[in-house]
């Protein structure tokens, strides 16, 4: 299995959009109504929103390929691009999305390691993320990686409020 990770550019927007919608829907469709899911997907992953995110100099996207096939992506945010005000010494992992056919192959770990490399390269002291309180597999993954729960915030699926745990890891 050959794994490569490449920084995304505007030319990758259609692929990012497809992977975003596919992975988010596959992961959360069984826990949410079709109406709430559709409202969220249209708001979060429309072309204009993704173009805005890609053009923000404080956000970085990386596609991961497994044997030359797009398997998922990573999005990290620094400074004012963070979804919560965590300060200049923090880097947020906003998304680690792996397509269902590529899960359980260690690709999430590759993207996590890339986020860690970016954080260290930018001199960050803390890595943090938000994870849905009901996403037990992700919570377990992050706990094993040294993250601890440090708070919570609201996440809206359509107009339905859900809770995300904020998990942080201090970097040495």
C-alpha cells in the first residue's frame, strides 16, 4: 500500500467537496434525520464555503491518497481560522475525513501525524479539535493519541444543536 499526502489547491475543490459530502454523510446519516443532514451538507460543503476555506491563509488542506486513489483529507486551522478562540499557540484539527472504503488502514493516523508535523513546524504549543460526543470511535482514537477532554461547544446539524467535546494535546 502506497500512501501519499499532498497539499490542496483550488483545483482540488471538486474532489474536496465530493469527499466531504460522502464521508460526512456516511459517518452521521444514521444518527440524524435526512432533512437535518441535507441542510448541514448544503451549508458546510457548498462551493462558495469551500472556496473561502481554501483561500484562507490560516487554513491548510491535505489530500491523502492510497495507491493513487483519493482516500480522504485533513484540514487544519491556525490563528483566526480556528473555530474557537484558542490563541496563536494552538492549531486546530478541524477535519480528518477518510472515505469508508479506506477506513481501518491507518490513514487517519497518517493525517494525524501530518497535523502534528504542521503544528510543530509552525511552533505551536497545543493541538486541539472538536469531536461529537457520540462519536466513540473518534474519541477513543484521540485519547490514545494523548488528547484529553478540555471543554465542549455547540455544533449545529441543520437547526439541531449537538455537543462536540473539545479535546486538546499539549505539544512538547
